[in-house]
C-alpha cells in the first residue's frame, strides 16, 4: 500500500524499522575477518546507513502512541513482504480499518515529529482519537 505520505516521514520510518530490526544497536565488527566471532546482524550487508539519533527519536514517538496506532506502523514497515490482508488479520481488523489506522498513524507521527516541543506533543498524542 502506497499512501500519499511525505517522503521525509517515510524515510524516517524506514530508518526506524531498520534500526529496530538490527536489534537497536550498532554492530561492532572487527577489521580482521578471522576475528569476527559474532554473527553479523540481519541488515549487516545493507549499504544504507542507519541514523541512530533519528531512529531513537522516532522510537520514542511510536512507543508513546497507543497500540491501536502503533501496530499498523510496525506491520507496514517491518513486515514488508506480507499482504495488507495478512497485516490486517494480525491487527484484528478489516483491511479498510487497517489502512485507515495506518494513514492516521502517519498523520499523528508527522504532527509530533514536526512539533517544536516534542514533550508536549507526546502528552497530547492520543488527542487524535
């Protein structure tokens, strides 16, 4: 599903999803291949750099949302290979409800992201409901 969401917000959320899938920490690899005793992360071969500060800030905003809005964002950006029907089933709602919640979650995220006072924005995030 491709929404009419701003490119910046989509990029932020994709960066956040890669950060979460990469276990929320940078993978420290040794420069010598023989001494790389730890397994590489899921996204270790990815050439797109993960911006940790942006991802942490996005994570704070997303975890402040109620699960009703949080779950569609997680499904859409982390389970990219699943169909909308499958994602909607995981959210225990219909496909149209899933799409509506996803659009509303994007709008809430965008509003809070561009607020000058994020602490105040986080306390009023559920006022969208």
